C-alpha cells in the first residue's frame, strides 16, 4: 500500500482508451467494500461513461472540472444524509478507496468537489449534477471521481518534501 501511495498523483489528462469491463467491476467491488460507520453504507454511486454526459458534467463548476470531458469515466459519489450523520465521511472514504483502487489498476484519477460548490451564481453544483443525472432530492452529491488511463506522468512526492511538521507526537505541542 505504501508503494501505491508513494506513486499516486491526481491525473487530469487521459488517453482515449476505454477502461476494460473487468477493471470497472473491480472498482465497483472496491466501492462496496469501503469502510462505513456502523456499516450503514449511506452512499450510492453512478458510473458515467457517455461522452456527451461527461462533457456536460465537465461544466459543473467554473474552475476545476473541465478535465472531466477528457476522462473515460466518472464516478459520481452520492450520500443519503438522512441515513447517517457521517455520510460525508463515509462517501469520502469510498471515493478515496476508488482512487487508490484505480491507481492499483494502472488508471489515473482526480477528485472533483461538488458539495458546497457553485455551478453559477444562481445554481449549486449539486443541483446541476442532480438535474443532469435525475438524482432524487434525498441524495447529496459529494464529489465526482474522474478516471482513465493517464496521458501525463507525474512523479510521486519525494520523502524529503513531505510536511512532517503536520504530525505531532503525544500532544499538539509535542
């Protein structure tokens, strides 16, 4: 696992290469095996592969989502906030599991935040995605995960560049 973390980076450029069905099946299984508080599993996932829809979703925000148009697939991560008070955490964990699984399969991925973001001054990013994909009102849209074969290479962050000042021992002052 540590080797995977050492190499994984967010990828925003993808080859025009279809993701094999067996890899999609593994991604689905990984999502459903994600840890969830009290095993409530307040999530739902929509796998989007249609080019037109990917292009539409790429306009979810003014900045930080255009690359979705070049992805081969997007996983839309939804949570039922009535099912669990920690739906955000459970959905976030599942999204990270998907990203790490994608990396282990030779795929690139990148998180696109949707919850608490705006599509336009008069419409939230969540409502934009909700309308596009016919998502019921009881589900919140946490994020979208872009997936595809990388068309860019990024080196992992070297050990000596990690922010070890973000780790305290014993107490905050420790």
